[in-house]
C-alpha cells in the first residue's frame, strides 16, 4: 500500500533519510513542531500528518508531503499506521 500511494518515493524503510524521514522506527519517536512545541509521533500524529500534512509543520521540515485526506479510506490509513507502529 505504501508503494501504491508513492510513500517510498520520499521515505525509506531502512533507517536512511531521503526527501522525507525514514519510516523505520519513526512511530513513538518525539519530534518538534515549527512552533517549538514537542510532539510524539503516535497514532493521532500520523493520522493528522498523513491526512493533512500541512497542518503539522515540523521544525526543519520541507513540508512537501501531499495530503491524503481524499485518497485513503479509514481502513487503509489505520493499516498504514499499524505498519509504522511495527516497523522497527
């Protein structure tokens, strides 16, 4: 599914950053918003970031990720987040 929606064009699964951050081990890692506020990359974070990436700007983020709110079903979104949670 991640290949189908183009995630692998900008993200890796190996630990190496690309245009976007690696997805390996990303679930549960802390991040910092552009406002300076800390945030945890949990289910709620990924739901918002995937559906409306422009609504969560991270410090130093290029913010080029497209919004997937009209592309993914709730089930597909939950499946992606579950995959990220287990990608160590």
